[in-house]
């Protein structure tokens, strides 16, 4: 009997931060000030793999090597302030 096994794994890549400032102003600058904002991002790659498993009538089992079926990379925000 032939069976297809599937697995998913996630690899984490580089991390980077975007920063910016906002200024608040009021009447003639009386309530002014700056505030720093930012977001930290990380690359995450999800890899989908599968292999074939062959079971024989004598009880022995053979596997093929895992092969990549699909790869999905996305930028994920892991921190925001």
C-alpha cells in the first residue's frame, strides 16, 4: 500500500525595525512633543513537504526522500509600539 506523508516546517529569517516620530502640537506649541513609533518585522518561511511511504505484504516499509511541494515567505510584525 502506498501512503503520502506530509509535514510543514517554519524557518525564521532576518529581523528589522522601522521607526518614525510623530509630533503633537497644540495652541501655539504649548502641548507639543514628539513620540517615537516603530514596528519590528521578521521573515518567516513556511515549507510544505511530502514523501511516499510504501508498505509491503512481508511487513517491510520503504520511504522516499522528503521533497518540497510549496514554499511561502511572509513578513510578520512581531512587535509594535
